[in-house]
């Protein structure tokens, strides 16, 4: 196990796209100041799990407002996070891969992020046929807390602020199966297996739904001379 501490800082000019843009739908010309960014973080890592925490501080943050036009924030911005990841052996060849993250910004009017994110994978994994093959099968669960998300503007391919639609606070389950013999691997994935059991509210952004129920399968086979 080990500890690590770190810091970074940089000052950059906003991109040309944020400064000047002309199209059939949007025209803007700006003279934004530099964006100054600093990050501080700490990490603790053991053999099977890790914890990291950090903070970001920005001045001159550039965002796209409710009219989908770039604006520069004239005050300091800060965001904080703490995240834990790890693999927990449960016995009898069962494991739990876990990732939990809490994050928050001091100005939620311009930084739209969910406070809580979860990804949990409960799976069974072991060698079979005298270690000639290996199987892995399990269930993946993802979740993020409810928040007022940014929306997508297809005319400029950017995310911009909107204040009407909240997304999140829904469970999303996938079923996984992998089978490997030497260089041959077969995988099977059932996505959104709980479709229809809960309210249809699984969106990645307003008017951008996550995939409905789907079955995906494939193989990989590496050949050597």
C-alpha cells in the first residue's frame, strides 16, 4: 500500500471556438481572459482498494449559458470529490467490484454534476476444465443521483445550461458473461435488463435516453505465427 499527494496548476487561453464562431444559427465574438486552474489531491492505495480525494479551483471558467452561447464566470469556482474503488472477495469465487464517488461544486448554477455516482459489479469467476478455461458472469449496477443536467445543442455539438429537466435517480442493470479459452474469448452482455420494471426515466441528458434493452455478443481470437 502507499500514499500519494499531488498538485498541479495551469493557465490557458479559452479555445478559438469559445472566442469566435459563425454559423447559420449562432454567431459570437468574445475576448475572454485566461482560465486559471489548480488541483490538489491525495490517494491511498492498497492491494485491493483505493481512496482518493481532491479539489479543483478555477477562475475565468467558460461555460455555455441557457441560450447556448459561451460566457465567462467572473467569480472563483471550486469543486471537491472523494472516491473509493476496490474489489471485495465474497468467497466461493464470488467478488464485488465497487466504485463510489461523491462530488460537489460551489456554484451549481453553472456546474451541473450529480453529487453521487455508483457502479457495482457482483460476479462469479473461476477456472474450469482443469484451468484450461475461465468463466466470469455477473450483474452490473450503475446509478447517479438526480440533478438538473446540461442539454445538447446539435447545431454546435456542445452541452449548454438548461433549467427545466432533471435526470438521474434510477437503477440501471446489465448482465455480463465472459468465457475464455487461451486466446479465444466469447462475451455476452444484456443491457438494461430491468426495462419496464421502473419508470422510463433513464436519460444520459435531457431528450437523450440511455439504451433500451439490448443483447450484445461477440468473440475475440488472437492468432500467432
